[in-house]
């Protein structure tokens, strides 16, 4: 089963999570989400797998810098994150019907 990581190579937690996966024999599909952002539909699917809402994966400082209305929620916020991918928390690892946030990196081991 394919493992996918939404990765930002400039983020230390993202690099640590990728290394942790590789150290555990997993060669994930790496999606550099800043250059290949997920669509709103993909984000919605990932959120369902995480069991989280869009506010739970929003980087508030970046959202403010991008001018995203803090009152947004639901599909409107998902659309805003899709348009401004740097506002997405990282890394996120997906395997099948499960997903985990790599904060701390070891938390992704639960879905492997």
C-alpha cells in the first residue's frame, strides 16, 4: 500500500518525518505541496482520514499573512488552504484510509 507524505523540504519536522519513514523501510510518495498543492477535494479527503477539521491543520501566522479570514470554516476554509498551500500544517502522512500529522514525527508510525 502506498504511503504519501505532504512534504516541505525546508521544514525540519517534515525532513525528520521523511527520514523516519525511510529508516523504517518506507519509501513514500513525496508530494511537495508548495509546488504541487492538493486540491480542495484532496484536502477534504485527508482531513477525513486525520479526523480533523480545517482549522486543525491551519498555520495561523501564514493564514494571517495570506489574508485568510479567521472566521472561515468548513469548505470555505478548505478552499482557502488549497489556494494558499503554505497555510497547511506539515508534514501529513497518508496510508490507505489513515493519516497522521508528523508533529512529533514519531506519531506517523501509528498508521504504518
